[in-house]
C-alpha cells in the first residue's frame, strides 16, 4: 500500500506467505472436523481479516459469530477476569467451537475465553491464531492451529492495528519507531 509505505520498517509476513499458510490451516481444520458443523468465533476486532480469508477456504458446514473481549487485572492465571464488551449472538451449547484470533501475546484473553465457552456447554473448543508471540506468554494456552510464530515485536497489518490504524495492510509489518508519533488518534 502506497499511502503508508514510508511508515514500514520491515515486512514480517508477506501476503503470499499468509495465503499459503491459510490454505494449509484450512486443510487441517477440514480434516479434523469432517462430518461436524463448526461455530467459528472471531475475537474482535483484529481477527476479521484472517477469519474472512480462512472461512472462504473451509469447505465445511459452519456458522460465524463474533465476540469482543478483554482480559484485565494483574492475575495471570486463567481464573482471572474477562470483560465481554460484545457477546456472542448464538448459543454454543452442544456445538463445536473454533475460536479465531489475530495474535496471541500474553495469552490472557484466550486463557479466559476458552473456559468461559466450555462453561456455556460447548461440545468442544479449539483455537486458531494467525500469529503467536511465545516469548510474551504469561499463562499457558491451548493453541490448536497456528499460522506463524513471530519474535517479540509489535506488528500491524492484516487486521492488526496500532491506534486503530493499519488494519488494511495486506501483509504483517513492523513499523518504523517514528511512525507511531504521526498516527492520528481516531477517538
Ligand atoms: P493477549 O494474548 O491476551 O495478550 O492479547 C492478544 C491481543 O493483544 C491481540 O488480539 C491484539 O489485539 C493485541 N496485540 C498483541 N500483540 C499485538 C501486536 O503486535 N500488534 C497488534 N496487536 C497486538
């Protein structure tokens, strides 16, 4: 994208790499869920681009719902707090759930969301993330499908944002340090 080419320090994952990896993940998911109907739960907002591309490769019966959730508090165990800003509109009871997330960082959000959906009676809960930053983990999380492991760098693009910007980039990039100062605050 030309409008912000000068802001980019490095392309970490190209759009070609993303597309290839999504095809592989979709094949794995299709094999694992043969003869089942999935409820795909996207965590807002960052997952929407990944989810849209993954979904169109999933040759399976499935429905899609979204949840906006934040973990908070200093308690780094899975028993900590989760704040649901926007809940699911569908019931998960008795259904096979696949949570789709953009990036796993501390792991806190996912570590609290998975038990919550199990408590609601989901038949199974699995997780799929595009990016994983294992060096940042504060709590153990179950990751069933992972696109790419990346180093401890803040990344944007392909749905991931800085101050709500850069979600439209087709690849995952690291910004130049000076770019952060020039991003307008949309609030
Ligand atoms: P955690 O795993 O609970 O710490 O939260 C993961 C969430 O933190 C993701 O869904 C993103 O919203 C955000 N996040 C973590 N690392 C990054 C990054 O490098 N770029 C953009 N958002 C990030």
